[in-house]
């Protein structure tokens, strides 16, 4: 999450007044930073993480920005009807590619949340063969490019979009 936050803070991505959703938020760091950078963010995780996530958002966002960050339950592949299809400018995910049994649900969720204009930004370490398998599955549905690599932390950031547009944002 730290690497993707730093990438966003470098300013290559304009989040001001854009809508974003963070998947598998954990502590919520990425969603909090995206909110601080001007986005309206839906910060999601499974039910068990929501109380901690909500307290982090409350503790780390100034009161005037809190309305721009909504914490909401999302289990990948389930209850997707609670999230409007294609309604987000950005889908953010940090360290969410590690359980192979969740890959199909994660892809189904990305598919549901994406419009033609949506930019997916995922940061992850490529540790195992299964991580390569996920990237291959992702490339089956989206155009995927590595946009940043932090060699000190061995973390890759991938940008994915529908279609074949090669332009950067």
C-alpha cells in the first residue's frame, strides 16, 4: 500500500474530483491517501475488517474530508448489485493478489466495477507462480501495463483498462 500511495502522491495520476474504490482495504491507508489527494473514495473490505477500517478513516482524515470517504462491505464476487457497474474512475488495490482461490471472484468484481474509462491500479509483489497466473487471467480481460517498480520493496504497480488503448493518464 505504501508503494502505491507514494506513486499516487508523485502526481502522475489526477484523483481530484474523481471517484475511486479501494478493494481489500485492510487498514485503509490507500483509500485515505486517495481521499487526501481529492478523490471521492469507497473503501471496501470484508465485514470482519470494517470496524477497524472505519476507525482508521475517522482518525486519519480531517473532518471536512470524511464525507468523501465511505467504508462499505464488499466480499469479491458477492453482492455486486450494491455497487453500480462501471461507476468508478479508478479501482485501487494494494497487496490483494495472494490467495489463488479468490482470483476468479476478484476478476468478476473488477469486471463489474469497470467501465471503458475506468483505470485499475494494482500494487503487488510477484512471489509465486500463482501471482503470474493472476496477471495472465487479468490480461485475458484487460490491457495490463507495468507502470512502476519499486526495487527496494520489490513491489510492482500495474495499470489495467478495458480495450487496447495504449495512452497513459
